[in-house]
C-alpha cells in the first residue's frame, strides 16, 4: 500500500514539474496598424512598420487587414518584391476588405498594397513572427528609419540565472515530495 502511494506521489510530482516548464500562449488578432481601416496610405512612409516593430507576433496569431475592397487589396510578397514594390507575382492576393491572415511559422512576412502607387507611398508592412519561446520583439524603428531586418530575429537565450532559479524550485519540490512520501511509510 505504501509503495503505491509513493509511486502515485512521484508521478504527480513529475507531472507538476513537467508542467512548470511550459509557457501558455493564447493567439492574438492584430488589427494592422493598430486600428480599424489602417491598411491605407499612411501619414508617414514607415508608419505601418513602426507599428509592427512595437508588437510581438507569435505563431498562431492573426493579422487583420481592414480596407476598402473597391480601391485596395493586400498582396503577400517575397522580400525583394516588398523592397521594390513589385505587385506582379504575389505569393497570395487578398481583395475582400477584411482579410485575416493566420501566421503559422516563425519567419518574416512581407505585405504590400495591390493598388497603383500605394506601396511607393508607404502602404507596405514587414512582420516578424517569433516562435513561442521568444519573449521580445526586434528593436523598434524610429519613424524615419526603414526596416533593415531581412531574416527572422533570433533572440539570445535568457539569463542562466532564471534557469537556475527554476532548477532550484524543481529540486525543492522533489525533495519535499520525497520527504512526504517517505513519511507515509
């Protein structure tokens, strides 16, 4: 009987320790530009990218583009086409006026307007999607800078002191569980 209790206690302790090592994450919908109908020519040429640099996009999040479908569209393009505002060979084209794009991988994504001249006036967006384990976005751009990030940003590992703190907590929990298990005999 005591052996069964001890085994159960060890199992529960391991389950608790295992669950402590996982972050929970809930997907977020991001209105592009931070507000309704902001997929349009911005007031400053880099405004959409400045907004994107202040957000933290992760796998599973969605970008919501709201715009007038009679006058505009959203094109997902390769980086080179993004930089040169080339609309002729998009990866994907959206024309519904309420485009929701779910990002399913950690990478850089590039979007431009499908309307003549809009991209050249700043209606373009670069989004860096981080993996679930990354905790901070790339450094923010000033309003006059253009985005220089061409590959997904990989954040440096967190301080080993944080890992050490969790390790100490884990060891403490195992020690207490073991003492409780032994006292049950």
